């Protein structure tokens, strides 16, 4: 099995070398007759379309291998080696780009701005992991995500967090996702890429604060397993939703569970559900109905609260920031130290154009903040509803939504596949 995986991965590397050697420079260097030699660029040239599609092919193969290793082969070791390849290729070699996590923003901007068209390769990076999650669970997290791989490899002595803390921290990815979509749809910023804690490590450069954030995240990850994946990653939200409907999913035991409980503490991500035979009583039914009635009220309350913050959120857009700054401090127009102001003054735009643009953007933020607030309200409301819902389980089972399909639990199970 290991030979098969190594052979496939080596073939991918060789194909990459061949494609790269055949790729032509998109814009040939000009020829000078006076002996001038063009200096080497410090920024790499844009990746050719053929190489971008090769990355898609690599992703597809890795996703297929991860699914096969998790569900059919049931090999934790194979998944581990596959994640090492992912870290080296998509992480350090490809510098974390193209990124399925960041592609959320491209999709949001495409839906909001008719003048922006997402490339097919970015769209495939967004859709393929979700499609695999829909059928096979979160095998993308197991072996195809470099951000997950770098965290998974440094787990030393994981601790289990209290349930209430996990539930509270689990709301952060929803908020992060909502803000990322809002900022991308309004053309403000791609905050997922800007605040990615590991891209600076993959590229061996970047702002000091982001490098420090990545190191801190890895240090925390030695004890709180995969903190970014569990409590920050915005892409984990749609992956969670899709995985819950997966027909084929990693299972702890290949046959009937013998209730040995050996797997109960094997998952560093607290993603194993224990047997549950508690039935709903009259009190829990009343709580359930009470929370259901409160769902629309909670959603509208959150929507109203977030709409009040739209002015603050809109200040992240350069036009809104400049308009407010120049209205309050018109003397700043002659400030030579502010590059944003000097760039605006040199662009030829009038102050009226800037103010009108800022008002249009603030209106978009007002609408988007209402949607974001209602979304967060529904998340909180359904989280409360879920607390009073009990599902009967006879065996130890991985939670389809939060399980990363890493395969650790399979090694603890004494029941072996024939």
C-alpha cells in the first residue's frame, strides 16, 4: 500500500516537472541591442493555466487517495504520509495558493459583482472538497489541506476541552465566514488570505505579526489539537454541513462495536460520540418548543444588532475610510506622509465622487450586516435547540460534522476487518 501511494505521489511530481519545463513564458522578455541585461525578478511570475489545472489534478488525486485510505483501506499510516505530501506540495512548494479556504471569497465576489469572474481552477478548488465531503466525509481535512497537515503533525499531548468551551469557540468559524463573505462581496478585502496564520510560514516571509501568529497557533496546537481547523477555519462550516449527509464515512470499527471503549479517548479533536440511550422527557420537549419559538426572534435581534455596526465595519473599505478622514480633517489633503490620500489626490477623482462611493458602500454594508446578523442569530438559535435534542446511539461513532477522518480511532479498535 505504501509503495502504491509513493508511486502515485512520485508520478505527480514527475508530471509537474514535465509540465513546468514545457510551459512557455506568457510575456517574453524584450531584446535590447545595447547590451542591457534585464535583472531577475524578486516576485515569481504568474502561474500558467496549464500548471493551475495540474494543481487541480493533484488535488483530485489526493482527495481520492484520502477517501480510499480512510474508508476502504482504513490506514492511518497512509493518511499520515499523504498529509506530509500535501504539506510539502500545496504548503511549502505552492506557498498555500491556490487555497480552497480562501476560494470562498472569490465565490462571494463573483456572486456580488457582475464585473468579476472567478477562474475555473479556483472554482474547482472550492467545489471538489465539498463534493468529496458530501459523499465521503471530511477527507479533505484528513489528507488534502496543508493548513490541517501542519497542525496535525505537531500534536504532542492533546487535551480535551470542556463541552461548553468547545460550543462557544465553535461559533467563531461562522462569524469568520460571514465577515469574509461580507468583506469580499463589498470589494473591501480578502480577510481569510490576509490573516492566514500559516501562509507566511509556507512562504518563509511575511509580516512579523502574522509569522508570530502562526508560531503561536502551532505552539497551542501541540496541546489543543488543530486549533485553527476547529475554532477558526471558515471553510470548516460548509465542510461540516456537507459531511453530515455523507453516505460513506470513516467508521471506528469495520464490523459490530464490542463496546470495549478503547477508542473513547483516541480522538484529539473530541469528535467521537459516545452511546446515548437517554430519551426526551416532558421538560426537554418544552425546552425544545420554547427555543423553536425563539428562533425568529433571536435571528431578528442579531440582525438588528449587526446592522447598527455597519458603519464601523464599512470603515475597512478604503473609500469610506478616506471620505470620513477628509471630511473631518480637510487639511490632511496636503499631508505628504499619507500615501492613501496622496494616491487619491493624484487619481483625478473629486471629493463628491469619493463621498458618493462611500455612501454606496455603506448601503451595501447595511444590507450585508443585516444578513450577517440574521445568519449568526440562526446559528446561535439552532445551537440552543440542538442542546435539548437527544439521538439514540448504541455504539461509539465519529461525529460526521466535526470528524476530520484522520483515522486515529481506527488504530485503537481491536476489531479487525476480514
